[in-house]
């Protein structure tokens, strides 16, 4: 905990601007006849942080707001001789929103509220993509709480492709098991970004950091004609973490699975396990809001935070089937084999495939006690052993947002992750070092 507090202090000392997650809003302000209304004052207000930006329409009545952080906004248009017109609009990850406003004749003190509707066709750019929002991320069933399992909500995307063989042996863990294929492309053609920062492993093109789903606002799967600032691969998976606002939100969670709820694992042998121990506890918290220090600092409308930490503790025993020598073979009796054995000294067949006890090396006999013989009939798949497969995973997310002025807004995410596991098949220890974005 002290280490994380120290990291948070260092983290606050330098804020930087996010990249590919930003969107934009543009449109035309027109009178009832459809003619553009120049010099109209357009005000864009973030409903969560009250951050305000203003713009004036040009001679054709056109306006544009660039580099708009994803979120919900209130857009207000004012012009002498017309009623004030307002509309709420949502901006998603790297979305170009077209919002035209038609003014009605009247006094500026009068107001008209317009309900914005989502465009059926995004005509402002040629990007092809699908946004998966917070509600889908947190409420759809996710085994293991990994948001990337939801990429298949995008058209022509599958996460059932074969994983990379080298990634399995060198990297292991969840990153090597997940294999996303979009548009028929190979899994190595995926490019991951998190809050506008590269989140792609350079060796196997898998992700690096896996944030908790409670820390995510939304993500976008882009499969074609994406903007030039990406510049990598054929598929973009652009992830955005939550940002704080003027209202505090907090949650505590724990998800539990264990062998009391699960059926016994299927076995291809006649021996069935009486119980298969399995304990799975996934717990943590998420909190966001303004930074306020009573009597010292009030960060409402200016400085916001979001913090999330999630711990996964899994203890699992998996029965595994092996092919081992029988107890008779340990004593030199290989009569069950269909192949004739030969004495290496005389080159003559060994009678009955039974090696005399005097011909067995004493050192070999001493080592046999460290090996297990078959417990099931037959020469193959004749031994079942329960192998422990422990897993510990910890992911910490901290994000700060600072509204310096109407023309300057800053954001800085911090991601720390650690994973420790033992592969039950290969008994290899695998650790994931902390990563910072």
C-alpha cells in the first residue's frame, strides 16, 4: 500500500495528454429556412465535469470542436433574434459526431431543447468500428472478467483462433491464450491501445496490461480505414478507462466460484475423482470523483480521479492422465508388450520378455522409488494425478483528469499489473512484471 501511495504522488507530478481516444463534434447552425447562421455562439459543456468550451460559427454557419474526450455533453447555441437551443450528445471513443442545429425565431432568453438521435450512418469519416460501452462490459457474463472476450460483439470478429505457439511456451498465461481474429486476419495483426498509449507486446502482438472491467468506460474495435495516428496492423482495439466527475461513485465487489458449485471435470478413464478442489475469489474496488481536501483544496470542476484495484486468487487442482510403466515392468516383467526384447550383451531374445532381477542395474532400482507405476489397467493412459494450478493476479489503475481552462485539458492514466502462476502441465513459474503506461 505504501508503494502505491508513493507511485500516486510521483504520478501526480506529471500529467500528459491522451491520444487516439479523443473524438470531435461538428455541424451546422441554420435558421428555419435552412440557411446557415454565422457568428452564432456554440457552447459545449461536459455534464460530468462542467468543463466548458466555446466556438463561433463561420459564414456558412459551421462549427467544430476537436479533441473532445469521450463522454456526455450539453451543446448550446445562442444568436440574437433566435431562441437559445440546447441538445445533449454522447461522444464515444474516437467518434466524429455530426450535430446540426436549427434555430427558431424568438428571444435569446427563450430556450428550445432538441433530442439528438444517433446517426444510422457515420458519414464524417470512413472508419469502420464497433464501440462496446460500460453497460455491456460490466453486465454481460464474462468468465474470468476479461473485457477482451467481448470483442466478438463487433461484426466479423472471433476470439477462437489458435493461439501463438511461441507465446504459449515463452509468455504463457492469459495473454498467450487469447487469440483475436478480425476480418479473417491473423491474430498477429491486432494492435492494442489503452487511453491512447500503446498496449501491444512487441514480441507476439498480444496485449500487455489487462485493466479491470470496473475501470473501463468503453472500448472500440476498428476493423477498417482507421485514422493515420494508429499506423499499425489491420485491427485496432482502442480501450478507454473511466474518468472522474463532480459526483463521487464507489463500488466494492467480489466474485466467487468453487467446487461446491461446479460439476466434476470429465475424465476419459474409469477412475472418477470424488472431488476436484477449486477456489476462485476475484475482489476489489473502484472509486472516482473530484479531488477535495477540506479547507485546503476544492477540485470540483477542475481536478478529478479514478482509482481501481482488483485481486484474483485462484487455487485449482486439475486431474491429468499420463502413460507410465506398470508395477510388473518395475520388476522387469515386460510380457504385456507386443514387441520382443533382446539381451544387449548376447543379442538373443529375452525369454518371455522378463528381465532377470540380476540383470537390472542397482542404481536403476534405487531410482524407481521416485517414480509412480500404473494405477489403471492398460499400457497407455493408465495413471491419473491431481496437479495444483495456483494463480495470483493483481491489477491497479489510477487516472487523473485536469481541466486547466477552456482550451487546455489534461489526462494521465497509470496501470500496474502483476501475475504469478504455475502451469500444471509444464510446472513452469511465470511472473508478469509491473507495467506502466
